[in-house]
C-alpha cells in the first residue's frame, strides 16, 4: 500500500475530524476535577464564559510575523527557511520551556508559545529531517493552509475531534487489552537516544517515537479506519498515516478505539495517575491542541520517569522536567 505521507498529512491539517460535534461559543479556561475526561472538561467550559489569554480570532501567520520580528530585534536571529532544523529548534524552545520570552506582554508570550506548539506539532511532525523525494509543493501547501487558520478554527477542530473520539470510544474496550508494558518499555529505553533507522526521523519526533513504542508493545497497525475516521500505520519513509506522527491525531485515534484517557491540571496530580506504560500528552488550554507526547518508562513510589524524543530523554524523572509551558496533561492507558 503506497500512500504519499505528505498528501495525507495535508488532508489532516486542513480538514477537521470526520465526526461532527456542535460547539458553543462560550469558553472558559481549562479547569475541572483532576482525572476528568477531556470531554467533561470541554463541556464544563462550554457552560461558562471567559476571556482567552490572547485574541483567538487572529491567524497563525500574524503570530509568526510578530515572533520573527521579536526574534530578530531581541535575539538577533533570522530564519529564511521555515522548514529548517534551526527554525524548528528555536520553536521547540519557545514551545516547551519558559526560557524564551520575547513578547511585548505576557499575553503575547502565551500567543507565541501556542503558535510554536501548534507549528512544531503539525508541521514539524510531517517534515522529514532527511530529504527523500519530499514534495516541496506539498510542504508549502501544508504550511500555507495552517498559517491561514485562526486559533478559533483550530480550537473548533480540536474540540470536535476530542468529543467525537470520546463518544465513539466509550463503548469500546478492545484497545485496553493486548498491550505488553515490558516490551514497550524495553523498546523505549533502547531507542530513546539511539534512533531506530527503520523509521524516518522528524524535527518534532515525539509522536513518531510513541507510535513505535505502542507498536512494540503489541498495538497492531491498521489500514482500516476506526471510529475516528483515521488509520494508524507505518510502511516506510514515504508511506505512513498522520496518526503515526501527529500528537493530536495519535491520541484522538486511540481514544476512539477505547483507550482510557484522563486530564490533569497539575504536575503533581498527573504524576499520581501515571503508571509504567502510560502515554502522556501535553495540552494547550486556549486551543485544545495536543502538542507533545511522551512515555512513562518507570514508576517508583510516587515518582514517574519519562522516556521520549524531542527533547530526547531516557528514563528522566518527571519531577525535574520543566513542563510549565503546558496548561494540563492527558494520560492515555491501553
């Protein structure tokens, strides 16, 4: 089965989740009981009114323009190639830490963080590090399509996909069995810092890696759509599904298949809910975008240890990691 990865990825960036869920215009910041489902948190928000941290009616291209100006004026950095490793490395720093704050206000810093998170997830996860017959036109079109969206449009897409996936997965239990934690952890530790050359690598490689871990743990690849309307597979460097490399799609796909997902607003509470074999997603409260994924490779007492790509980590204590750039965390268990 030969499918152009870039063309499929472009479809997933430009077209919302195939199941539709009516969304309210009223929002509030992410709040709710620890361990709540994402759907419960979203529905709580729909019943409240709040002010977003920045203007969600603005387009991502506007955020990128402001960010590039700030980077040049304050850091002396310019990025001609928006698909370069230098640009993705810069955006990863903006997205994943509080070290780079070059906005004119806290609201603008949050906007830059959200932009960088979305861009590295959606574009960094489909841009190969090594060129293998990559279509420049496909990549350009994917970038253009994303940048012309407003944050509200992205939020509506993400909300619909999450609510529909939880509704579809509520009656399914098949994905909650048949997962070998030992095999998954063994694979994760082996390839955390020594990449498996059987798979293509990306500037944002976190979901590519957790997909490999899930597969090593016994989750079967599928060319057939599940209740999310998506597939999950990797054939070769030119043929793989968006769910294999994109964090949001990965978690939506497995939620629709019946995996258990729960949301936590604090680092402490999330760590309490973790066990070895848990997949951890990082959620942005303004846009409902799942932008990063990692794997719990050990749980000792109350401490969890994370293994992941981008930034590459091998069994590092979650206590010591800076996750302040994220508003909440999602735990997925098979």
